[in-house]
C-alpha cells in the first residue's frame, strides 16, 4: 500500500517473531537487510533494547552527496512485535520520517512482517526541497523483506 506520505509492504516469513526480532534489533545486521542500498554499516551500535535509544548508521547516497551518517532514535519498542525509529542526519533532531517494523505471529511458526516507511511528519521546507519523498521505493522495501527472510535463516 502506498499513499502520499507512507509506503507499507507485508510478507509472510517462515520464522518466529523472536528470531525475526533478534535480527531486526541488531544494527550490525541492518546493512544486510537494506533493499535501498543506502546502509553501509552500523557505527558500533549496541543491540536495540528500548524506546529512546539512539543508534548510528554509516550511509551512502547521492541525495546527501555521498557518504554520511544517520542517528536513529527508537520510537517504538515491543519485543517480538514492534520496532520503529526516526532517522536524522547525525547530530541533528529527527525531521519526521520513520521506519516501522511490525511482527504478527501466524500458525505453523510463520510471521507476517509489515514494514512501513512513513514521512508524514516531515514539515521542514528545506528538507522537502532537498529530499524528494519517497526516497526509498516500494520495490526496495519489498527487497528488504526478502533480505530479512534470508537473514533469519542464517541466524
């Protein structure tokens, strides 16, 4: 699903919510999951364990002139069910876009994974002129779900 301010994709993955959350809550694994190609690596971040935590990522993209870093503030944390963070250029306050991962246990050990890329709270005109949303496309989000399915197998 896509509207003018968010894109949501879902996929059923043959893994438990616990195993999937274990991968998602480890920033060291995020480059492995990234379907956009922007994430290079984490910057020695600890495992995500609570809302309010900040983890730093090393990134690359023409929209930022090459390599850069982001600070990601965890805004949703419910073990094995929800992980969400707002992203900002390193050292700045989040300008309003966020990533939301939701996990719903299904029968037979499967999990419905929903990933939402939401930029509805971006109001800074300068950012809106610099960054054309959506920066990450629906197909890239779907690729992230496929990469998560492959990554949880390696766990």
